[in-house]
């Protein structure tokens, strides 16, 4: 009992871990004690209730305690006598940090704390169904590698950044562009543009692919107009196109849904808007926020469309007081979920052409609650500098790429951060990348950017990662595509879209799609030839050109 009390002191007393372990110990050796387990949301509470006339637990002989200290087995008060399933429940209750402390208590405690069932529970509690348990052979290593995205240094490896297994898919036979892309833990949704020639028989299509197998599950045609944007929810696909329509596709629950050409998705609703739909987002309040533009991409305004009553939509014209006199170009929801109470937008001033990052709360009559100028002349930006793409991260942080009309091809990329908790833009928080930014995403508090290599004669697509806590350092993850043909498209027309989730990433380029799934790092970095995109091997610091090295 004395040894158990010493073991329990390694655990934080504020959570009652020591008392619970003592209670379990008493129950194990007191025959007249009764064990009752109460299930409390978020925690396990174990209570040992004994009769009032139960004599106190006797103290172990001193010779037994001495035998325990020298490593010999004692006939009483041993960890091995606690049932295995009960010990696993105790480890799950005290948490991963306390389990690591329990490793040093004794040999039996270590054997219990390193069991795969314990760490599998921690992985599922942290990432749910997104945990990459099928990739790692050890759940403990997966937990410490943060689901494979931040692996620890192993053996003689010179790097400690993620590894990916990359596969390339061809979505279209003729030259075609993927206009928007969404990657979830189950599916990858890609929407395309319309054929450029009038004699072409193909229509704008939606491709549905499996994230794990990286194979096309289904494809269905939508219309003869280009699909500009898409957004997804569980069992739901929402797309907007040039024919001024918002289409909703729901996944069927019938038995033959998986064998249909469209991967089981059927048209559920067809909403007509007054102009071209350029961007949209699905919200948690069962509503759609739509950005409308003219055919030449000049913005018109915003629409808030309830899914249950599309006729009861609310329109906010561009240049009105509701948008602070700005014209909205793009919008995005934050990482914790898109809500009508907190949506980030990029707006353009009609007179100065300066862009601002704006925060909207559509529950109010005047939805724009914050307006932070970013590309004004006073801040040193040239006229015509736009904010594209715009991505919302965690909390109140929004990131935007500074896109210049001239010189974008030969210069590097720059991403500025806006924190809505402060009234003005902090010029010191920006990310300098060695290559122009094609697209980027916010994921788990970090930025992942797909950039075109400007120094190479061939068009190469590279992947970078930025940490907001260290904005001066950009990590180079590797080359996704060594070379590809742009089919005569200019740098502005050659659209590339990036999407990312816990399973990995997907990048579209032309009529192709590169899918990279997280892979388990090897013990030696020289054995990483199986991964076209390998653990990062260099970092880019502004002012120094990073050398390209792909294993």
C-alpha cells in the first residue's frame, strides 16, 4: 500500500487519480468491498463502497516492501493482481500525460501503460475517425507524431517532418481545369470548368474519389456552364456555376447507391440566383452564403439563402452600407466550423481599388463588424494588388495572399495575417515564400501552400508549410509534381487548387489530380525512396534561396 501511494503521487492530485487508484487497490484485496462504476460524461469515476463494519486494510509486512524495492514479486499489493481491463480504463481516465509519468513507476505499470489499446483510445479521442491508425503499426508512435503530421526524429533520420505517398490521377482526357476542390476523410470532390470549344460534347462535371484508395468512385455531369465553386457537408455537395444556379446533391442511403454512376449523389435542390455564383459556403445554421458576380468576374453582392426556404433569401448589394461600401470578392469560414455569425471576406474599395479583410455577422442588420485595410498605398502596396486566395484559420485569424498584376511569375509569394482581435494590421506578421503561391489552406493552426517553382525551366509544383508562431521560417515539404504541361494557359489562367485534411492533401493541376496520403516515417531517411513527397529536408529563410533536394 505504501508503494501504491508513492506511485499515485506521480499523478496530479487535483484530478483525484491517487484516491481512485487507492480505491481500486482496496477493492482488489477486500473481499467484502463492492465495486461500482459510474459513467460520467468526459471522465471515469471509480468508487469503492464498503460496509461500515469493514476493518481497515492491514499494513503489509516490512519484508514484503523490501522485496518489492529490490524487484522481487510480493504476495500482496501488486499491479499484476489488478484486472487488465480495469487497468486500461484507469490509464484512459488519467490521460496521456499522466500515463507517460506512470511508465517510470514500476515494470508492471510500464507494461500496462505501453499497451496498444491505451494509445489507440487516445488517438481516437483526439482525432476521432480521422486517426491514421491504419497507417501506423504502433498507436503510441501515431499519437506522439500528431497523427503523422509532426513525426519525431527516428534513428539516423536527418529530418522530422511528414512523409506522403503520392499518386497522380487523370480526371479528363481533353484540356480541362479543376475549378474547386474539397478533401474530407472519406471523399475528394473536384468540380471542373465547361469545354471551351463549341463542338465539345463534354459538360462541366463533378468527380467523387475515395480518400483511402485514391480511386474515382463516380462522376456525373452538371451543366454546360463552368462550375466555379463547391462546398461539402456530411452526405451533401453544394456547387455554384456560371448559369446563375446553386445546386444541392444529397447522398442516397439506398442499397444500390454505391453502384450508381454519380457515387450515389442525387440532385436535391436547384436554386436560381440573379447573377453568376462565384463562391459559396455552407454554414452550420443550414444556410448558404453566396458571392455573386458578373460574367467578367466583377463582384455584384452577397446572398444569404436558407436551405429550408430558398425564397426567403437576404441580399446585400455590393457598395452598400451593409458591406461598408466595398465589393466582396471571396469568403471563407473558420476552421472550427463555418457559421453565419463569423465569416471572413475580402472586399475592394470602388475608388482606390484597395483590398480589405472583413468580418461579417449575418445575424445583424449591418453584418460587417470589422474592416481591416491591407493593400493601401500608405502600406506600400502598388495599385492593383489583390487578396487572393483568402483563407480563415483558427479563432479570429485570417490569411490572404498578396497577388500582384505584374511581376507575379518571377517573384516570391507573400501571405499576410489579419487578427480581428486587433483594430489594425500588424505589418510584422507575414509569411515570405520562395515561389509564387497558387493556393494555400489553413490546417491545425498551420499554413500549407502549393507553389510553382519559379527558378525551374519546367513547371514544378512544390508544397510548403508555415507556422504562425515562427513566421520567418518556411518549411519545404517536397515536390508534388516534377513537370507538367500548361496546355498554352498563362500563369493567371493555369489554376491550381489545394485541399487538405488529416488523411493527407490533394492538388489539382490542369486535367490531373495529385493525392498525397500520410505515410509512416522510416527509421532511416535513406529508405524514404518509396515516397515521392518525403520528409522535409530544408527550410527557407527570407533572403536565402533554398536548394531543391528530393529523395
